[in-house]
C-alpha cells in the first residue's frame, strides 16, 4: 500500500505539469508562485481524495498509503534541495573563506 501511496504522489506531481508550464510563462514571479501554490494544493488534494475513495479500504491501508505519499514527497524535496546546493570547490572555496582563516595559515 505504501508503494501505491508513492505512485499516487507521482500522479499528483504529473498533474501539476500543465500549471507549471503555463505559470512559467508569466513575467511576474510573485503571481507565478501564487498560481503554482494554488494549483498544486488543489491538484494534490484532488488526487489524494480520488486515491482514498478508489484504492484505500480501511485505516491500516490509509496509514500505509499516507506513509508512501509522505516518503515520496520527502525524497523529492531533499533531492530538489541537494540539486540547488553547491559545495565551494577549488577557486570558489578560496573566495568564500573568511579573511581571518587566510591570515592564520600564513
């Protein structure tokens, strides 16, 4: 049932793609974020409701499906944040280091 929860989250993510594509064309980033947040919330809840009504039967199944949904979302958020994170390497590391550390090494 947890794998079905993961699959349902992936369906909800795929259902957001048209909203992402159309909001990406807007020139106002604030309005774009607002539209994305609103459509993501409605899409997620719609998919979740349909999933619970059609697939889930009982509280144990609902619990495991919820764990699967949460796990998929957690992995996605962590992967997205790690993709945006960059370690200072090489020349960037020298630029990023505070002046006090450079003086103590000399």
